[in-house]
């Protein structure tokens, strides 16, 4: 008996040099299966949740939008990876908001992912930097892109009863929860607001992030996290010669009284925090990603 060989059914033909491939029909079935997964997730947590779209239609919309996102080079550095694009696309089609607000739109990959929601009339995006934005969204959706901060914007003229807010700005989740709650939003999605491992993998980890807000009663003044991260700078000379320089950066975060009080205030506004199902089982993610790229759905009181 040699190691691994006895019942191994995998074809290890070295001449087949595919990085990754799956037949179309198989992928379609997996997309529909991921729809079932997200549907059950939402049905469990949202009272009176009504199904207004079929898995066929949802999967068709996703495929079209995902192909457009790839063609626009949005599934790349800084944008959301494949499985999060899929989750966002299905969630937005199922929740079907008329207003979508995003803080941290960067190149616009998540904006395109949500834009298949049938009722969607208006997208309001916030980001201090607009030079990276390149998504082409459906023209029948009003698009307002702003450099002001989410906290400064007055949503009084908007209908918040059918709204979804997505935070991908990697800053202070507790403040974002308080601001969103003050403005009257109920359904929020947070990207990159993780626990210990997810924090230690990021330069901008949204601290105090959801896990620590949720567990604020276990925090003690002086609790401290220290971590490091390689920052890589790539240099490319006329596509002829390239090299990269790595420099380790060091970070720390301490839970002082003010931060703990802030977490407590934010916790009081939260009705529930849910990890959005990880869709690794259904779609291949090509890019090297951090260990934890969980998205969370947060419902406010
Ligand atoms: C990871 S990127 C967002 C990716 C984006 N959602 C996408 O799919 O392309 C984070 C973005 O947050 C933005 N950002 C930083 N501070 C911000 C703030 N105060 N408000 C809104 N966006 C901010 C950054 O400029 C950056 O574009």
C-alpha cells in the first residue's frame, strides 16, 4: 500500500493545466443551492419574510451581474471576492430594498452585486476616494456617490422602511451602529468586522468590531490586542521588470473605558447579529483572501 493511493479517485493528469474549472450546469445548480441556503437563513431571522423571486431568476441575475463584474475587473484587489459577491447578490434580491446605502464603495464591486434587487430605486454611496470607482450600474437606478461621511448625511427625504445599509469602510463598527440607528436604519450588513483572527489579519479591522461589541460584557478595561501585517508594495517598470518590497507594520488596540462604554451603547441598539452563511461550498474564490472574510447581518431595534 502506498500513501494516499488506495481509494483515491482524483485524476492527477499533469497535462491538464486548469487553474480551476467547473461545468456550467453544475455551477448553476450550486448557485441555486446557495439561494436555498441564503433563503433559509433570512427566513429564520426576519419576521414576515416573503419570497418574491424564484431561485431560477435569482441565479440568472447573479450570473449576468457576476460576468459583468468580471468584465469590469471588479472581482480583484480591494473589491469583494466571489463568494461574498454571490451572498450579497442573493441577499439583495431576496430582501429587495428600494434604498441601498454603502459606506466604502471603492471600485464599486459590492454596488454592482446588489443592483439586481427588483425594487431598488436609489443607491447612496460614501467614500472619501472616488478615483478607484469603475462599476457600471443599471441606468434605471439613481446613483448618488458622495465624499462626505455617512454620519453627516441627512436621509430625511429617503424612505428607510425598505432599506439596506452595507458598511465596508473598515472603521469603528460601534460608531457606525449608533449612527445608523440614530438615522432610523434597521438592516445592516458589515464586511470585515470580525473577531480575533479577522482583526489580526487586517490593517483596518473596523475596531471595535462586531464580535467585541457582542461580547462587551466579557471585556475588561486594559484588554489589549497587538498584531502585525506585511505591507507589500509592488513596482512595475513598463511590464518588463517588476519587484515587490515587504515591510512589516505593527498595530495595537486597547479596550479602555470609553471604548467599552461605546460598545455597550452600540450593543443596546442591536436586536441580533448573524454571520451570513459562508458560500465556499458553492463558488470558487480565486484570490488569496484572509482566513476570515465573514459578512454579518445586523438587525437593529
Ligand atoms: C475594502 S474597500 C471597499 C470595497 C468596496 N466595497 C468594493 O466592493 O469595491 C474600503 C473603502 O473604504 C473607504 N473608506 C475609508 N474611510 C471611509 C469613510 N470614512 N467613509 C466611507 N468610506 C471610507 C476607502 O476609501 C476604501 O475605498
